[in-house]
C-alpha cells in the first residue's frame, strides 16, 4: 500500500461541512447508498476533491452544493468561534459555558 497523504484539519472540516450541506439538499437511498437531489430526485454526482455535488436533469445541470456554499459556511463558523473565543478571553463567559457553546458550534 502506498502512503496516503494526511488530510489537513481544514480539509476535514470542509468535507464535513460539505456533507452537512449535502444532507440538507439531498437524501440517501437506503438501498443503493447513493445521494439523490431533493429538488429533482436525480442521482447526484459528487466531486469530493472540489466539494461540488450536482445532478443533470433533462440536459440541464442542477448544482446542489458547491464549494462556495461550503466555504461560506466555514467562514461563518470560524467567525462565530472567533467571537466566542474573544468573549471567553475577556472573561465574559465561563470555561464551562465556552466549552459547551464551542461544542454546539461544532455540531
Ligand atoms: Zn437537482
């Protein structure tokens, strides 16, 4: 076996958020394990490397999740965490509350 390149935390985060977005716009067929678009019920092609999920309906491309969606989410998540960390650093919230809120954000 060749060594598989370690994936970075950022990539892991992107993949998770991508999956999360995917679960909002798509559903999984329990028989085949494939993703389907909630909008047009088409099977979805997933490009994990580029964080894009799409389906083709009647020759028209329907993009279900794209990289921008995911990146925006990463940004807003990071922003929230920054604000939270700043509040904790200033002593506005307790460690317990900080840990709890951080966990909530990550869920
Ligand atoms: Zn679709």
